[in-house]
C-alpha cells in the first residue's frame, strides 16, 4: 500500500500502476480507492478495456457481493459503450447465485441504459428507427429469461421481481397486464402457498388500481379446497397443490377488508354490506391463526383493524 500511495501522490498512471492495483484488488476487492484509481488509469492510458472485462469475469465469480467490483464493471462498460457481453455475463453470475441483489441491479441497469424504456411506444419508434427492434427483442427475451428461472425455482422472488420490472417498466402495454395476471394464476394453481406469486398478483392489481376482490372467484377454490369449482377460463388446479392454501385465505381476508373500507360508512344503504364484509374479513383473519400460529397476534391485529371500520359508522342523532 505504501507503493500505491506513492503512485497516487505522483499521479502516476502507467502499466506499473495497473499491475499494482490488480495485485491489491485481488487481495482486497472492496478497496474502493484502488478501483477508482485503476479505472482512471485505464481510461487515461486508453488501455484495452475488453481485457479488463476478462479480468472482471474472473473476479466477479469470487466476489459476487462486492459493490466495488460491479461499479468498476459499470464504468468499463460505459467507456466501451458496448453491452454485448453483459446479459450473458449476468446470466452466468445468476447461475452461481440466483438471488444476488448486485447482479440483478446491474442487469436492470444495463437494460435501462442501453435499451431504454419505454421500448414499445410510438415516441420511442420515432426516436430510434434502427435500434428499437433490437430493444423490443431484448425486453421480450427478458420475459422468457425470467420464466426460465421460475421454472427452475418457482419461489425465486428475485426472478418474480425482474419479471415485474420487465413487464411494467419496458412499456410493453397492450395486453401485457392481462398476460401477467394469467401467468400468476397459472403458477398459483401449481403452488398456491407460494408468497412470491401472490405478491406478484397483488402488485399487478395495485398498479392497475383494481380491488383484490376482482379475482376472488379464482382464489376461493384454493382457500376452500374445492379445486373442481375453478371458474371457466382459469387454469386448473394441480393435483399436487397443497390445499387449503392459507395464503389464499389471507388474500380473501385482505380483499374483504379492502371492500369494506371502500363502502361508505355514511350511506345507510351500504352499511349492512360494509358490516358483512367486516365480519367476513375478521373471521378469515382469525382462521389463519390455525395455519400460522407464530403470527397469531398479527392476524388478531388484522381482525381488530377490520372491525374498527365499524366504529366509523355514525350513530343516529
């Protein structure tokens, strides 16, 4: 380190600097100052940046969770202005650790920087006639990539998150939301106690501003253990599905509470319906204590929170 400090003091940017910084970062890949000085040296010397990516290919395998390694790679790729290696590289990194935040964040940065969204709008078409088809192909490929990872591990929350990012940040539009709702339903019909798929469905409905109860008829067979009563057009429930699904019950409880909150407390005509929904929500929340006793106090809290909606009903003067 004394030699490194001497080089920095002299502002020496040479092959000797590159050799020394390479040795240091191999011993301590988290040394941000060394990475920064190495990047400055590479750029000033107009070094072969493709060779630097080769080095990073090897380093990242052993230091997947190093902020500095990923930041340096971003600096080099920006200087090259060439993302052609990056999606394949991150796919290999994710094969080592499918849920590594740094890898996913980097992959999404690559997508947004080099194939910026929205990639499916008329404005984007007018802006880049030649690049846009490639952008659409790239973003469509990400949907397929996320699906591949989910087929390998249906509970890979990182892959679910990436699919949501791709579907709704790329500007796909059209029937994208309906396609993704169908996709979530298909996965829930296979594994109805998978929190990731439920969160995905909830996230889509929140984005579309649709109430949870929109899909209660699909959810009820999962909650009541009546797979034969799946609505026409919805995916059939797998014979291997573990029913009743407590996450389906939780969904119905939240849906009832949400519906109750949406009904006016001041309208005499809606008060009975509101009270009915409150009772439904409270009963469902309390039934969950049997399935998840560790969270019984939380579910009791949810039940009482739902019942508190009745306190908002004005009394007659």
